[in-house]
């Protein structure tokens, strides 16, 4: 009987398929919306690097790498790409000549603002389809999934 109860708590194949289809549709819609809003969309590491620098001005590349859980070399490549595209600026740190402080350029600030608006608009669209009580439940469930550490 205990084994039967444990099996009942596992997601079914139908649930997995339905969830997968919903996420694929959501991803496709978001990517299309993002592509319309930018001449050349950034990859996810580059985008997340910009978001982190926007919230943590004058941070270093190793701060970004630590936050994103990526290698320093990955962030070094990302910052190179972002500097070349004009989204990011590197500045020296007076107290440590080897250190680099990252800052958004004006173009980077504009890009982040547009992306954040896109995200908010998408979140609003998602939540408007739910009843107010369902919104709180949905947010609680997503938060539980995202922040649940095994």
C-alpha cells in the first residue's frame, strides 16, 4: 500500500507532456516577442549579465560569474561581446589596478529597460488570465519550484 501511495505523488506522463507543451509554447511566444523588440537578440548569459550589472553597478566580472554560477571565462567572453555591442563599459578600479568595474552604457541601460518592460508585459498577460486568488497560488507554486533545493 505504501508503494501505491508513493506512485500517486509522482507526476504522470500526461502531466509531463502537458507541462512540456505549455513551456514550449511560452518559450516560443517569448522568443518571438523578444526578437521583434530587438534588432539582434542577446543570448541568455549576456542578457543576465546586463541585468546583474544594472542592479549592481561597478561590480566585477567575478561577481557576475558567482551570481550566475558560471565560469569566469564565460563572463569574460560575455563582457567582451557586450562591450563590442556598446551595452557595457569597463572601468578601472583605483584601489586595485588589476580589477575591473562593469557599468552599463546608455545603450545598455536602454536595452535593460526595454527587456524589463517586455518581461513585465508578459507577466501581466499571464496573470490577467487568472482569477486574483489563482494569481497568488500560481506565484506561490512557481516560487516553490524555483527556490526548492534538494
